[in-house]
C-alpha cells in the first residue's frame, strides 16, 4: 500500500486465496455451479430468508426484484433521496417512476412518516436502504406498507452484519438485496444477491437470470427474453470465504468506529449512531461537518494524503434525475437529505487501517476544521 490512507477496500486472508484457488482448479464441469450454490445457501441461512439468487451486482438484483413484482410503467416506487444511484436506477429500467423520499437525520434511513407522505395509489413498492450500515425502524415500516399491499424491498447493499431488533440486515424485506462490490464488508470483486420469501417470485427470478430459460428445462429453449445475470464460481468462492469471516470483518469495522468516536465526539463531531435496537456494522464511518461544505474538507484531506468520500448527493439533485417532476417535488420537500449531504463525509474505513492511521486522519480533520473555518470567517 502507498503512504496514502485509503477510504475503502477489503480484508483478504489465506482463506480467501484458498477458496478462489479451489474454484479456479475445480469449479468446472459438474462442479460449475458448486460455489454459487454454497454461497447462496450460506446467505439464505445468514439472513433467514428461504431463497437466495447470486447475481453479478446489487443493481441487477434490484432490477430482477422489480421485474418479478411486475412493477412497470405507471407505477411509482419510493426510494430514499440520500443513497447511491444503484438503489434507484433499476426503477427506471422497468419504466416506473422513482419517488425520492426524505430521510431521518440520525439514521439517514427512511422514516414511516416520510414514506407515508410519498405514498399514492400508484405506489407499488418501497426500496428501503440500510445506509452505511444503519437500519430504519422496519417494524413500523412494515406496519405502514403491508396493509396497503405495498412491497418492501430492503436494499442491504451496505449493511451485511447489521441487525435491527435482532433481525439481520436483509431479513426485513419481502425481497432483499446485497452488494459485494470491492468496497463492501463482504466482497466478491463485483457481485450481488437477491433474497426472497415467495417461491413463485423465486422461480420467476431464476428464469429471468438465465435469458428466459427455465432452469433445468429444455436446453437453448427460451420462454421469454431475459437477462444474462449469473455470478461466476470464482467470485462466489471469494464471497463464501468472506462470509465465513463476517463476524471478524464487522469487528474490524466496529474497532475503527470506536477509535473514530473516541477522537471526534469530544469535538462535537458525531459519527454513525447506534440508536436502541440497532447493531451497526458501520460500512463507512460517516460524520457531518456542521458548517463546512464537504468538498472543502475532502480537498484538504487529499492534500494530507488521506482519501475520503462525500456523503451521497440527493438523487433528486443529480443531472440524471433533475428533470423528472418527482425530483423537482423532492427538491422542495427533502430538507434533511439536502442538509446532511451538504456537510457529510465518509472517513477512511478500510479494514486494514491501524489505530495510528485513524489518529492521523482525526488529527488532520480537526486541524482542517479549525483552519478552514477561520479562512471562511
Ligand atoms: C445502497 C446501495 N444500493 C445499491 C448499490 C449497487 O450495488 P452494485 O454496485 O453491486 O450494483 C450500492 C453500491 O454501492 C449501494 O451502496
């Protein structure tokens, strides 16, 4: 590693190397799907949902979730305004309208009140994001959505290892999705997983993943036009090895979080909260600078050899969505998303960092805060 302090990345041990080598050597012929099946079974067990489908990304998992639910043109899907575009783009792939909802100032996740304000007779689903490892009050969200027949899709891309009221991230949705991108707590390089409760939705997803061929059915016989959305065995082997270390991987992140809290909270900078009922796997350590634009601090840290990231821009403010009428309404309504985004930064949370490196990040951040504030005054 160079002298720079990286913002995100994996923890790789001999276990991962051994699993991947095994897949490269033996994951062919009658073993071509062995690691994918083992990884799917392990994820289903971890999350507590009966079906798991491994995929090339979390974005493709959301795409298939919406297709399986038959969400399409004329339908609305509620999504937090403050999230990565991967949570919302699939809504447009199926021709539906994303409705950008405001978030809670503490968890940065949806609240039942904010969701209720966005529900219309056209609402078919809510994609609820477990942002940076935090999770919303899912019992309350379910109580709002289920009587209305609105599907709850849990986007747990960033939250593997978190729990809310004792239920693992991904365990609350009717359908749930995970990302195994290289920055995530569990990685496959690139990859994703869709978890489901309903056997017929599961069967639909398996067919859509195989170019519209019913798995096990006639070879080269496609019932419909589908997608090429399979995970490869080498990636699955890496994911399976990582999942076996989940407790350790979460502990590494929580150790970083503890070091950051001890250094930043005495200076009035709160880092990822853990309200009652939440066990936070802290995908990215996040702090909100009360009176400084995040870009100014990010530039300061870059000059100090430290990489950081901006908290997501509200989706409704991005050029990708700004012309949508639903984005125009969201920009008027979503005060919390706008405010949190303005001063929010993610601090280095790579699991390979040492306490001395966290020390350096915090020292440079605090010096930067006082210097930059003085300059702005
Ligand atoms: C909240 C959230 N949803 C969806 C995605 C999309 O995941 P992927 O890159 O695996 O498609 C990400 C990825 O970073 C994410 O953070």
